[in-house]
């Protein structure tokens, strides 16, 4: 029984996401289950709205209305399939506004690591050993073997912009993830 924590998607009534998130954490605290239910996130994005009078304002919007992500302690069952405890399942399932887990027949299926990062639930921590102006090797499969000059580093969004030389006979600016480039070792 290997113990670790994985992210699961819980379906909620639309508009109940914040209430479900708060109530799940409160129920975990009340039942002393903080070692099983670790955190709840509602993926959001900031968008700029232009009102009819021409004024703009920044608004935070839910990326997936009707869903929350819950990080729950997971163990492997006898078939080496990820599973959560019955008590954790009951806490989530009995939370007012939650309709159940996303998965076949409401069975909790954890998100893959790639899905977690793509959905923005967690950010990948990448140690950047290069800076703007450095020449780097590209390890991304499409541009693998090419070198380029770092033009911009965006740590918040895990992106780096690199000017790649000799691509189609000219310099081209490409945007990659921070871990898709590495400094050229001397």
C-alpha cells in the first residue's frame, strides 16, 4: 500500500464551487482528516472585460464552472489501482453542493501529472539555470538539437522565449516551457 496524494475532480452544482471547497476543507478539519484531504482548488483565470461604457476591469473567472479539484491521500488497491479511503469518499460525496467524483460511474479517478499541470492546478517548479541573453540547447522534441538565444523568461507561466537560428533559413522566435531548454555547458 503505497501512500501519496493525487488530485481528483469533483462535480458541483454550478455556482457552488466556492461553498463546496470551503465545506470539504471544514469537514476534513472537523473529522481530523487533514492527513487525507489536503487541499481544494478552483482553477481560475483573470480576464479583462470591456463594459458598454468603454471602461475595462479585470475579473477572475472559473475556468471549469461546476468543478473543483481536491488533493486526496491515495493508496494502491490489490490490483495496483489508485484508490481513496471510504471515509474521504464519504466526506466529498456528502458535501452539500457536490454531486460526485468525475470518473466512470462516479468512481474517483485521479488526474495524471500532465493533466494537473495543463489544467493549472499545480505549477511545475523548474530551476532555471540560464538567463536572458544566454545561448541554450533546446530539448523539446520538435526543436531538439537546435540552439537559441533566450529573449524572455516568464517564471509565472513556466515559459521561455528563444530565438532559434537557422530554422528554415532565418531566425525564429519560439515559446517553450522552462524545462525544454538547458544551458550550454562550457
